[in-house]
């Protein structure tokens, strides 16, 4: 008979600060958190196992941030991100910069050294920084700290509300290690309220904008990422059709307007023909864009007419061009404009404000076309068709058949409505201008901050948000090496992500830039692994393809369950820029 002493039952858990974090997130509506554990943050990670929150752990904090970014973009909600102190916290900065540029509501919660070590002293704690929160202040919307357990619910709610306030963006909340572990002498959190104020337009500004737009002979609209983030696609379409105004979308605004619509200028913003079309508008309505470097063809855009700008980020309002500035959420402002423009059109005898079919003649004055019977200006639809023909002719003269074939194969293989996430790579730069997303809020890229490594971890985040549909990630071989460890994440969670890696042996776009500028590239050529064998070592099916097989191989990978990798060895080139006079 055994005389061994029975193992005592585990001590009953006492709720602590970590529990309060998890309870607060759940009370605010979170159901998923991303992250990577570390010693100081173990209190909150331990609390996850006592909650209903789904945890998705990545292998590098920066990649966890990218995944949270895409989850927030896909859901239009808040994506909690849990990390540890010091190195773990600092590793999120590049991802949070992209979230800030892309208006993604990432709530990053990091631990801190114990309370005794906060305040600038050098106490020698593991991971200690003199002022950790200072590292985040220039990157995120707001910085929050909870110094006691009872402060945690209010701090989480305040950070959540800040992240969701228009425009959405990342926030940082830090909680000392001992606060996360301290007993919580407060009841469980079952209800929290975070209610960001609506950013509504001022009525007199809407009236003035409507005056300018209805009185314009050549109104044009430039729709940016703010339209997509606000979910204002329907309002944009209604306004464009009411005004018969051509619409271009920025790279961040792709999907804001139907690609094949007769008023769609698409998104050839790095083309001088498009720049001239926008410049020639007598009233240009810019919605959800600050007219930054990429959206202004590298600041060569010089408007000849008046500009009306709707922008939720006050710092971007009139930051590059004088305008009738309307500080407002894009959806609220566009809805108000649709109503105001409609009332004016309805009050005009004989004007039903209905959109004119493609190819029809000029509309009546004040409806966005040339003067009736003047014969001097084509209809808006004809003007759009002419512009796109000029763009096609310019590209056709550069002998870029391979690049167009590859992009067309990707488009054909990707189901309509499927999400795609693009890294900073030549094929992505083509996609910014030439790819039809065939859906709203389905194309995401790192064009805001421009860091490498976004595509694959972002695709994982999008797949977590909606695991019922396949997601495509696109990277070059250089960018792929930033996130190769996340093949383990894709396999662990069996996420339906197909990763297309275009392998050209180095940093292809930098190779082009340096060759053009200096005659030869330096530091651009890379040793890389056998991506197919490497993926298979993680248990992820992989195939090496060629341009003529890409459509078939990619479609098969996207149709298969779980993660997959498709490797395309190819040297792609960019189309010639026009901002340098070419």
C-alpha cells in the first residue's frame, strides 16, 4: 500500500490586476486578443485562461502588432495587443506606426517594471527603461497608465475610447508587473462604457461645400483611406452619381469606389495624366486624405481650382493645400453632402439629379458637367474613359507584359470579396495603382508607414477576423524574411492564408532605385532559404510556380483549407515614374 503524501489541491485563485484587464476587455466587447508573453506580463496572460477571450499568439511582437492592425481594419473595431516590458514593448513600435498611419484601432497593453522602479531612477530591473511610455508618445494617439488595480478598468475603457475616437488609431496602456499580480479588492468587471463622440461636420461648411460642388463645371472627387475606415462607400457613390463627378481613390482608399464604374478614375495616382486630371477640376473634393506624398504624386500636384477637404485628422486638414476644410468623419460629412446637394438639385426646375448613362452628353449647369450644348467639354464619363486610355497607352509603351500578366493572374485567382494584404514589394506597388480589389475594405497594405514585413502577419490577423474566407498575403523575398517565423502561427491556428512570395533575390525596388540613381545597387542582394522546403518544414503545403502557372497554382492554394505558400521566382520591374518629368 502506498504511503505517499497526497498532492494538496491548488490554492484557490485570488483575482488580481491581470483578471481586471481581461474582464475589462471582455466588458468592452473584445473577443480576441493578440500578443506574446513576457515575464512582467504573466499576470495578464495567466488571466486569459480564466476568460472566454480567444488568444492568438505570434512569434515576434512586431508581427503581433501587424496582425492586430489588420484585425482592427477588417472589423472596424478595436484589436487588443498584449506584450511585455522593454524589448517586447519596443518591438511593437513599427507596427503601431503603421496602425497610426492606417487609422487602425490597436489597443496595445504592455507591462512595466514594478512600481518602485518607475519614475526615472535606474534600479536595475529586468527590461527597465528610464521612461518607457515616452517611446510611444510620438507614435500613438494617447498613452495611459494604471498604477493600482482599481485604476485598471477605467484606464482600459479610456484607452479603448481613444482608439475608437475618429479617426481610429493605436493607443498604449502600461501596467506595472506588481499591479498585474496584486490582489484585486474590487468586484468583477461586468460592464464598461466607452462612447467616443461623433465627429460631425458643421452645417455651414456643408452648405458652402454644396454650393461649390453644385456650381462646378468639372467637379472631381479624390477618396482616401478615411472613406474606407469610416465605411462611407455608399455615401461616396451616392454623391458621385448625383454630381456626375469622376472619382479617383488613393492607395489607402482602394475599394472606396467601384473600380468598373463609368465615373471611376481608379487609382493611378503615380501617373501624370491622373495628376493633371485632378489639377484641372474647378472644384476638387478630397475626402479622407491628407494629400500626402503618394496621394499627390510626390507633391507635384498643384490644383488649379478650389479644393474642399473632408478630414477627420485635424493635423492633416489643409496641411498640404489650402482648402475649404471640414473637420469631420467621412461618412457623416458625405451623408450630409448627399442630402444638401439633393435638396438643391430638387429645387432646380427640370433637374431630377439622376445620374446620366455612360457616354451621354453634358449635363445641366451645376450638375457636374460642361455647359449644355457647348461642345467644348466631354461628358464626365467620356473624360474618365479618355484618361484611362492615356494611362494604358503610357504603360503599354514600357514593355511591362510580365508584370501585368502576374498581377492579372493574382486577380483572377483571388475570389471576389477575399481580403488581400500586401507587403512593401514591387508587385504591391503595381497593385496600388492597377489592382481591382472587387470589394470594400478588402485590400490592406503598409503604404502608410512603409515598413517591411506587414503582408503575412496582417493576413493572419484578417483571417482571425473572418476565418470563413481565404486571405492572400503578398511579399517579396526580402520582406518575407521579416515574418517567416509566423509560418508556425499559421500552422498552429490553421489559418486560411495563402502566402505568395515573389522571389527576385533581394530588395527589388531598392535595386531599381539605386541603379537608376547611382548606376549600380549596393546591399540589395540577399541569400535566402528554399522557401518551399522551409514552409514544408512547418507543415505548411508549398509550391514553386511560374508566371504561366501562377493563376492555377494560386487558385488551388486559396481553395485548399489551412495555410499555404506559393513561391514565384521572378524579376519584376516598376512602371516609369512621372513625378520626375518622364
